[in-house]
C-alpha cells in the first residue's frame, strides 16, 4: 500500500471509523490510557508518562517508511466513534518478519467499553489486512483472564489455538497468554463478516 493511500485511508463501520492517527489524537489518547490500570493490566505496555510521548509516536507511525518496504511494517489506526468523532482507542496490524502474517493489537478506552466498539474495530482491521494488505493469516495475543478481549476476538471469527505459559510482560513477573488466529480462508467463508460501508482513498491522478 502506497504511503499516500494509507495516510488517507478511512474505513467505517456502523459505529466506529478507523483512520491513521494524527498529532491531535495525543491528548485524548493520553486521557484514556495514562495510569488507567483497568486497561494497562492487559497491555504489553506501561502506557505514556507524558502527552509528548504519544505525539512523537503518532508522527513516527505516519513517517514515509512506516508500513512500507521489505518485510512490511506496521499499520496503526485510531478508533473513532462515528457519531461524536471522539477518539475511542487504537488498533494496529503488525507484519514483523513476514509480509503475509499479521499480528493484531488494540485497546479501547474504559468510557467506551460495552458498546461493541472493540469487536467492530477488530473486524474492520481484519478487513483492511486481508482485503487491502494481502494478509493470509492474522493472530492476536491476549493475557489469560482478559475475557472481554477473548469475546471480542471470538465474535470477530478468531479461534483460540493454545495457551502459552509464562510469557513476559512489562515489569516483574510473567503471565500466561492466549494465542488466537484467523486464516484468510476462514475470513472469506464467514457469511456474516462486516463489510465496511465507506473507504475513502486519495484521488488518482
């Protein structure tokens, strides 16, 4: 996917919209995730200490080299509530080491839990990965006990493959993880998979 095409991409479902992060997302994202233990306890990340950390990260994600080149890179999206245009969370598809196998990671701010936003965001990101990025398989890692994320993934067609014992996480100690996968063939056969209603791409000259 060309840089300009990715930076202009908008993928909309019924309730949420996925778009690349912009600098203005830093403040609302900081409010949603900084020192928010109910979210951070399930992430392989201790969260930002300052808003500037997120500004720098979002700028790097939009740099020309991101998501491009040999081996492919990462594709990060803001999850936005369509009705209010408020930032809900973040989701990414990473292609580390293999251009056809992606890893999905996401978080949704606590005020937006229980609305189906995470499920729809995962479904939309899966559509982007399979339909636009040519992925053949997607995976996701979830700490054991994170039942909400397990439900999100299973509703999006992902299957629990195995439990991995003693995976590392930030700080002291280890934690078991669930490993989920979704194959392209499974995604294509799913009769009820969401189709994004809107995809806005840059005009071709």
